[in-house]
């Protein structure tokens, strides 16, 4: 299944090209959705409780190095307010 493939791709140290592309597409779709949700929340179009749950999902995803590597490679493709929010999450995860 896709969930099995994603779990395997996240923990494998070396990815086959197809798995790397699969994971990149998952991250791309997830960050696009997250940017959309972030905008809706900031405009007052999404309930806070809904946003909190989704934001926690993104925070958890960013604990993995592959999600952070994707973000560092492609963050210029996203809006500045959303990018600043994600960058703050990543900075909070880095050791002091």
C-alpha cells in the first residue's frame, strides 16, 4: 500500500529512485495542502481546533529529516507567510 511504501521510504537510509520520487510527491502534496489550510486559518475561514490538529500533523512530519530536506530544497515555491511558519517549526526542532 502507499502507507507501507511511505513508512519504508521514510526510514530507509538509501532510497531507490522510484521511492525517492514517491516520497517527494507525498511531501509536495502535503505542503500544498498545508499552505492552503494555513491561509484559510489566517483568514478566519477555518476553525482553530481544526487548524491545531493539522498543524500538529505537520510538526510531527517535520521531525523526520527527509521532510526537512524536501522543505529546504523547495521552500521557495511557497508563500512567504507559510514558509516563515514552517521555518519556525524547523528551527524549534533543531538542538540548541
